[in-house]
């Protein structure tokens, strides 16, 4: 295989395996950098219920986007980080947490 073909094949493989580090769209970002940092930290701890093994920060699923926006809305409304997480857990259960608390229900 010629050098150019090897390079092209390696580049194609690299692009195929590449995935975005984060899925947060520019229109989702908050103007306040402190609130945005808090939202990103929370989003990294919440599970995408569609993907199940990705955080909502990493997922491109529409539900993950909705949850990211919900986190930002709660923070803008004045919720603490804990209150924002509790709001989402109250609606989706402990499974929405990437590291759920150890309870009989979450053993599996």
C-alpha cells in the first residue's frame, strides 16, 4: 500500500472513531461563566436515559439536550446544584445519576 493510501486509511479510521468530547451546543451555553461551569459539572454526573452509559454532557440524544437545558433553567431560577439534581432525580429516579446511591433498588 502506498504511503498516501496508508495515510488516507489512517485518517479515515481516526475520523470514524472520533467522537465529540461534549455535546453541548452553543445555543445551550449560559452567558454567566460561573453558572455554565456549574451546569457542566452537574451534566457530567447525570446519565443519558437514551444512551445509558454516557453523561448528558456527552450525549447527542434529544432527551440529553432537554435535560441539559432543564439543569440550566433550574440554576438560572436560583437552585443550588443539589436542588437542581434533586429536581431531576424526583422526576427520573436514581437511575438518572451516573453514580446512584447504594440502595437495595440500585444494587443491580
